[in-house]
């Protein structure tokens, strides 16, 4: 596994996302066996960063993640757990309550990273960060970050946070480079901030072009592994793919071991 280190933390280049664990926007208990099997597979393989949210399956994803971790007997300090507060909970008291609820569902004492999941129109960001800063002071949260923030909002967050903003989590893949075009990737790289890519293989629907197919065949890898290897070949970039298929979970994890040549990286970067 490759890692990124900033400030006082080290994070695996490839983590495990939990969107659709336990359901979609609402809880679907019938899928619990499949979800728990996926989480158990990831933990057994050695995934250490798990990304979740109070929004995922209406909190049930956090419950299942906590259950799988307890069953695995993995030491809490060996894991990096990220969760997020939803946009409808950004008022001061709501943030504090949302974090307490996430910790209760996970059955943990602290989060390694807590993100604002989505910005909300007319939100009072100063109010939000008053609560987030308090969570850090009280030891409930180790690090703060944001998700889906544009440049203006990210800079505001940096001004309001009493600790460094660790990451902006945004969509990023071979086919979605909108946060490269708007300057966000470059800004994160130049300002010692992680750029966390979600949907790095377009939720399994990545278009396989000629360059991707040829490089994958030459390396005896899947196109999805090459796409992930391309994402993490870039400095300050980490990613959180998700799969419920144990085979794909292992392939995603092992993509971190693929060392693309500069020529391959450039070919994938410039090939439309």
C-alpha cells in the first residue's frame, strides 16, 4: 500500500468508501449480510481507511461499519475512520449532536476525520466551524475537512478552522476532471492538503477507452485497477472506491501496488 503523509497523520492512498453499505439514502436491512461481508473482506485484506457518513443508509452504514470493526478485533488505533455531517445539520447544536450520533452508531470514542458532506445555500459557515472546532478541542474529532467545496468556500473553511483543513473530498476519475479544470487539485497540492477522490471508477461504470484497455492488458490488470493506479499516481491524492464484491474489493486494494510509468500516466492523462 502507498501512503500520503501530511501534518501529524499518514493515510493509505486507497481506502474503502461505504456509500450503499446498508442501503442507499435509506436503510435496507435485507442487504446487511452482503454489506457486512464486504466490510469484513476489506478489513481482512488490510484496508485501514474507512469513509462513511450519517447520510449513508440514514446512519445504518455507520452502524454496520462499527459492527464489522468490532467483529474483526482490529485495534481502533490501527484504523482511520472518516464520517460526515449532512447539509441539513450545519447549525452549531446540530453539528455537535450529529457527531455524537455518528460516534454512538459506530460505538467509537472519536473520529479521525470529520467532514462537512455538502455545502448548503445560505449556511452560516462560521457557526458550523464553531462547533467543529469545539469537537476537536473536546477530542471527539482528530482532524477536520470538507467535501464538495468550491475554491471560495474552501478558503473560507481554512480561515475559520482552528486546525488545518486536511482534505476536500470531491468526484475525480479519468472521465471526471472537473476539479482539475477549476484549479482545486493544484490548490490542494500546493497547500499541503489531501485531495480525496470519490467515484474514482465512476461507481463501476468507467468508460474503457483504448489507452486504458491496452495498458491493462499489458500489465495483466483490470482497466479499473489501472484507473485507480492513475488516480493515486498523483501527489496528495487519495481515493475511496467502494465495492460489495470481494474480488473487486481485493483488486481495488492491490491497485496500490501498480507502478505506472510516466509515459503511461501521460497517455492516460491526455487520452480522451
